[in-house]
């Protein structure tokens, strides 16, 4: 499968630089299979650029939402394929105990926040609430599970026919309520079942270790905890993701270097850079 980062949640440009090296768009990742299956992970502002690359020959796109916080859905209405009458669009998102996925999405995709309502979109939309066990989407087998983050939030594990595995946990706090983290068994750790042995793990790494201490319970991880979780999970390649938009490129470089000096990871590490691609 081919994986491309279209939005990493953004960073600030280093003073003197024209643009931010790590990117300015919010969370969105594109996944393409060998048979042409197209998955879109989250619908942050990066989805607008992704939409321009989907050829007219594609007849189905699946959008997998981890949760409905604005930085993960704010680009949805600007995803050009939604306006194709010949396109089948499946939107997957976490179930709520009292409000349906359709009702929650319509809060954004309706006036006055957006001029076109969900029911007015010309594409053929089907909504799916997750977790729903393992499902087949084209050549992929997709499983989901609730993870530690405020509000209904899921992570995804995506496997292809060749056995390659991508795990996507962009907003995740595995250390929450676990003073022993990362010494607890993987099975007792939020997201552990999704990440176990993955070839590529895209994981929340918003804070420095010092910043995390004043943000416990906010649903995000430090670079240090992301490295520890990746080691505990036995993944082959970690991509620290979901940058704090208040950090500059220099900040992100420094935080990654400090975390790597404290915890020597047992896997390859590549800090999420908008436009980066991975073949697994």
C-alpha cells in the first residue's frame, strides 16, 4: 500500500523561512492499494489537496474519521469528489451513545457553518458507525477500536492482501491513567491491539515531556510517549504525527532529538512531514 501525508496538523515556519517545512494543514492521510482502492484517513484541511489527485476513473472512496473534532473534519466540505454524482463515498466514524454519526456531521455540513448540507451533496453517500469489527474495503481489511481521547474516538488498523499493516492513531494518550506506562502489557494499553507489530504506525506526538505534564487528560502524547508506545507495540516504523500548530519547525526538530536521546527506539522513526510518502 502507498501512504501519503496530506496534513500533519501543521507547524509554524522557522523565522526567516517562507513556509513551514512540516506543513500547515490539519490531519489527513491518503492510502492507496495495489488494486486502486482509495482510503482517506481523517478530513482535515489536507483533504482538499488529496481530492485533486483522485482520477475520474475511481468510483469509490472511503473516508475513515477517527473522531469529529474540527481539525479532523474541517476540510470535508472542500473535498471535490463529494460533488461527483458518479462517485460512491463511504464515511466511517465513531459511534456515539446518543447522537448518530449523520446528525453530528450535519452540524458542520449545514448552514450557517457550510452552505451545502450533507443531504444535498450529489455523490452517493453511505455512513458507517464504528467500531464494527473487521470489515473489507476493497483489498484492505480494516479494524477499529476506541482509544483514549476526549469524546468518541477510534484508531484504525489497515492490512492489505500481502499482509502489510498500517496503524493510524493521530489523537491518542496511552499514558493516561497509567503511572506504569509503558511497563504495562500491550493488551492493557489503549491502542495496543491496533498497533501490535504494525509495519507503519502514525501516532500522536504533540507535546514535549514537560508540556505533557500540564496537559494530562487532553488526549495527546509527548514525543517520548510516542516512542515508548511504538517500542511496546513492536512496530517497524514510527511516524510521529499531529504536531502542535504552535511549534515551529525548529521546535519539532529539537523535541524529536531530545526524545530520541532519552529513549532509544527499537524501530525506524520519521517525523511526519506534509507530502511525505511511504510504501509498505
